[in-house]
C-alpha cells in the first residue's frame, strides 16, 4: 500500500538565521561534494537547500535566507509556486515522457500557442521547444542560417549566450566561460554594444548603433550575415541597458539588409523587466525570440518563437531533441504563464524597480564605489568601481555579496569584470521582505 505524505506547508516569508553561514550540515555536505562533484562546477552560496518557497530559501541547517537571485531569474513566480507544483504532479501522474518527435501531446502544442500570443508582434508565428537558453540561442542561429543561406552571426560585446561550443563563441567574457575550451565555432563576429556608463560622453543610442553597424559592414559584410543576436539588456555582461535608439536602429538596419534579428530574452523575458519581454520597451519586434529561465517556474525548458516563414524554412527533422518540450516542463510552463498574466507580474516588476532604484541611487553620494545603479523592472544592478575612477572593483562586489550571504540575503554578481551586483528577486516578493533585504545590502555597501 502506498503511503501519501501530507502536503508540506509553504515557508513563512521571513529571514531567520540559526547558525553561521554556512552551518554545520552545509559544511558536511560541502565535504561530500568535494569528493564527488567536479570542481569546475561552482556555487555562489555556501549553503545547501532543503526547501524553497516564494522569495525565501531554507537550508539544511534551518536558516531561512531572502532570495534576490531567483535561481538566475528562473523562479520569477516564486519558488515552488503551488499552481506550478500541482500542474507538474498532475502531469507526472499521466505520463512523464514520450518524446514529442515520436508520439506528440497537447501540452507542447499549448505552450507554442501561448508563446505565439505573448511574444512581440502580431505576425504568424511558429515555435520549437528545447531544454535550455543556450540550446534556444543555438537553434535560433540554425534557423537563421537555414532561412537566409548565409553563414555569419553578429553578437554584441559584453554578451552572454551560453556554454555550448557555438554559444561560447558568441559569449564575450573569457573567464570562466571560455578559457581553455576552444577552438570555438566559426563565423561569429563581435560588434560594440551600447554601454552608457563607459561609452564616450554624450553618445546616443543611434550613434552607438551606427558604430556597431560600421564594424559589421567593414569587417563582415551585411550580405554574409544570417543573424544579429542581441540581449535587449546585457545579462552576464552587467545588466547594461542600452541607450534609447540603439536597438531600434540596429533593427532597422537588419531589416533593410535581410538579416534575421534574434532577441536573446533568456534572462530578460517573462515580465522580468516590467514588460512581458524587454524588446517591448523599445517597440522593437524581433524576427526570432530565444527564451528559457522564467518560462516554466523552475523546470528546464527553452523555446524559439518567431516568424512562421523562418521556422518553417527548416526541413522536417531539422529541429527537436529527445527531451525538448518535456511534458512535465510544458505543464509547468502553462501554469507559470497563466500566473504572469493573471497576476500582472510585469506591474509587480515595475513596483520592485520603484522601490529599489531610489534607495540604491541615493547611495551614490554616500558610497564613492557606486558608479551606477541601473536596470529595468526586477532586473537591477549596482556597478562598483575604485572611487574616483571607472576602474572595475571586482573584489568589492565579491565582498558585498559574501557579506550579504552571511546576513541571510542572497545577492548575485555579474559583469564583464565581475564588478556588478545584480538583483533578480522573485516578482512575488513581499514589500516587507524586499525592504529587509535592501537594508542589509545598503549596510554592506556603506561598509565599503
């Protein structure tokens, strides 16, 4: 006879520290890890998770930490959202896998229908479901090359697109993502991004775009370019918001030259920036959108959605994969997408921005190391520099993140130089919890 466990109540949404961070059980697990897990797999937080709910994480020692990372923008609807876990459980009771390429199922179709409806543009769309953001980006490049018959791919400086061989070539930062892993895929060319803090004073978005276009025209040739792949807000590169007009100018050039514009919305997508997709802020409609992270409430799923004529240019069997669009992940995605729309989490992201940005911006006069506070919605960042310069302060960012973790607040870092603190709280985080986390962060920034 099968014993059914009683449902575990969700965690109370508050911070509680019962041991030092890490506690003894986490330390013991760290010792087991060292003997079993590859050393190339690193972790930001030195604790091991027992449960997670909403915007908090409980570790194996009973400490409850405020999560300002969301598993890198994945659990945007909150960790272990009840609707998501219920949908997964129900689907698991029906079937866990058949492979859509062998024996298809409705859940895959329904996710593709939803993505056609919510992604930018009203044109006829098609989708393919995959397993991760890197796989989505790689499939977007495949589609663009097949549809155009051209080889070259343009990417931006400071970009991050993944860890596969092709997406490592597309990623700008060498360490830790690329060093020692080459040679990489060819026909990938990098052009300058818009980085307002570090661009020449007064440079407009249009001027920054023309700078990038000039490099592409001279060094590659527009008639050789299949795809221009852009993050609407640079992610691992430092949460850099381009100057107004940058993306629209690039989009106009790509359209004129028959280049497929691919929006890498893996981190920016699904209400994270205060709009369903970050491209919406610029009124730019990409030809293809690569998505993952926040799409399925914590389950692994990625997607490419775009113009029907592009995706349908690929021959039968040219897209897909054994686990792509797994039924459990699709069930989770359908529940997650409903939450975004039903609860207007884009508005919740804008409210987070309104609460966070003024407080952290006020620190610039108080903390000389704070060069800029930037971002959109609940995708926010603080860039740290050596006071009086623009020299990146990686050590300062690491110090602040570690100090916050010791106080029970998880803050991530990013940036080409590793000097940026990034905030990616769940969009459902309560005001009081966010206020408490910000107070800890402010205190640690002042301690610099």
